[in-house]
C-alpha cells in the first residue's frame, strides 16, 4: 500500500491518474461486492484508504502552493517513488493472478459418467 510520503513524491499529473485508477477500482470492487463476486472484501477498505491518502496529499500540496511554500520533489525522489509504487502494483497483481490460478486449479468440474445413470426407459426394461 503506498504511503503518503511515496505519493507526495509523484508529480500532480501522475498522482491524479493514480487517483482516477483507484476510484475506478473502488467502483468495480463495490459492484463485485453487490453482485456477490468479490473474493477479497478487505480490498475495498484498502482502496478507500488509498483514495483518501491521495486526496490528502493533493489537498496538502494545494495548500502549500497557495502559501508559496511548496517545493517539488527532485527528479531522483520522483523516480524512486515511481519505481517503488510500480513494484508494489506488480506484486499485488502477481498475488492476485496466483490466487486466481489456485482457485481455478481447485475448481474441479463435475465428473458425470453417462454409463452410471440409466435413462427412465432403460430402468423400466431392466
């Protein structure tokens, strides 16, 4: 989960795009929750906190800019924050894919054999 410090090291455009992505994910999670398809209900709370954290960073930046005290992060800080957040995103996606693969492997199709079940006509003849 991204920290406020990591988010504050991103530029405004990138932070806004991440905010949009998180809001879309939250919408999808709520939809899945309503339809009973959500595997991990704790993710809703995590994404809500991420959205709140991003909004807080944007608001703090807005206040600092109005006061004239905002200092943009250096290019190195920006790149380090982007790399860390990208690694966290990749790790979360990898875990989700592994969990989905494990769930798919556990799901076994019904094994119905035609010869185990006699039709009603065949039962009458027997």
